[in-house]
C-alpha cells in the first residue's frame, strides 16, 4: 500500500524546529565541513537579515549522518539559515527520517518536500541521461577531471534535463568511485567474474556485471552484509566509504579497486518552489550550494583513499587494477554503454562523447 507521505509531511512539519536543532554537522574524518561565516561572500550580516523574506525549506536525505555528503549538506543548511539571520530556515530531516530514497524524487517533483538529496542512479528513472554516472569508465578516473565535467557542458545538460522534469539541481554531491568486494577470489581481470553472484546498484552496472560473466543481484544496502555472510551472494559493488560503514571486511576477503563508476548524489529543489523564491534568497542558496559542492568533491577523494586503506588494514586483500589494464575492463563492459544509449537516446550519446573529450 502506497505510503501516505503527504500527510506525514504535514505532521512532521510541527517537529521541524526540534529536528533542525539536531542538524549541526559533526567533524569530518579527514577534514571539517566548511564553517558558516555570516560575513563572507554570498552571505549576509545579521544586521541585513530583514532583507530576506521569511521562508522555511524542508530538506530530506537518506545517507548516514556521518557520511561526508551528509556533513556537507548539514553545513549547507546551517549557512543558509545563519546568513539570512534565521529568516530563511532550512530544516533538515536526515537518514531517511522523512522519506525513503524511493519516495524522494516524487516528493521533490510534486512539492511534497522542497529539497532533497538522492542518488543519480535513482534519478535516472526520471531523467535517463542521469545514468551517465553508472556507465563503466565513462567518467574520467580522476577527481579533477570528473569535477571539470560536472562544472562544464555535461553538468549543464543534465541540469537542463532535470529542470524540464520539474527539479532544479543545486549541487552535485560526489560520493566517490565504485569498486568490487567479494569472498571468492581476487578480480584481476573481467574474466575473473565468471560464475559469481554480485549485488548490483542499478540497471547499467547490472549490464556490466552480466557482460563480465557474473549474475547481478538486486537487494537493499542494508541486506548486503547478511547476504555476504550467508554466501547467498559472492560479492557486491559500492564505494569504499560504504564498505567501511557496513563492515564488508568482516564478510568478504577481496577488494578490487577499478574506479569503474563515479557515484553521484544530487541536491535538488522543486523548480516551481525555486522560481517563487525572491532573487536575493536564490543567490544566497546558490552561493552556499557552490561552496558545499566544492568541499564535498575534495572530501570524496580524501574519503576514498582513507577508507580503502582502512579496509586493507582490517585484513582485506586489496588489488588495484593498473591503468594499463583499464582499457580491457572498459572494452568488456561495452554492453553497458549500449544499454545506456538505448535508454538515454541521442542525449546519452552526446554525453558519452562529451565525457571522452574531457581533458
């Protein structure tokens, strides 16, 4: 039975001030989220607070609160609230308190919630072109070049497609690169996947897993640990940040660093709501979002490196695929590229070409 989240939102609205009071961002593992400063660029002094019309913006996300994206989003909310002198209040509902990831997109598009953070993989069901982040080796295996792509034509085209559907992208939140963990054997080449059962994170990655000779298995992130422990699956794909948080090292021996996809989350706002905000408020929110996007991108690189090392220290056998071998991994994954073009059409082809031209 479909959840009546619309009525839930009305009820939860009464709890907003209490939840917002719990929304401060804790210190990051390898750095601290950029601190609010009511006098810096894009901000406002408390004395100028009356220049902002009063507004309450609800922002929901599903990631754990200690994830680097969550820390950045919490600080974003704090900046907007403080820089407006409290007139523009961003109430944060973390860790799935308000909406599940499956409910999030519809809630944003219909205005059931003003803002929300969700994965590009889930947005791909609304905007097929968003699946570009899941296409194996389409994104440069460089954090700098990935950022360049998102700050250039690729990002602009994806934002335009999202707006056409009714959601404005405020920032791309970099989760980090996707890897493989498994308990059967070390994966040093695509052929090593033959016969394995691998938990997938989406339609496009599943096409790659099948092309490598393995069977993709769909399940929620919270089910993976038990499935690995019980041997109902042999392995899973995810970022190393999630592997550490979900203790993959306890139930899988091998980690393969291949950077096949650049996992992305999106902070989006209902387009109609955004268009109704005063220009000054839009400027404030956009400036805070840009600062947050830059911080999250830097933190993603640090977190990827730190968590891969943690998994190694915890006993996982780590294999880093040499750059010279990556063309073979990419070529074997071509069926996934074809699957993406099939769903994303001409724009998908265009985006793939754009990505290959990023230098």
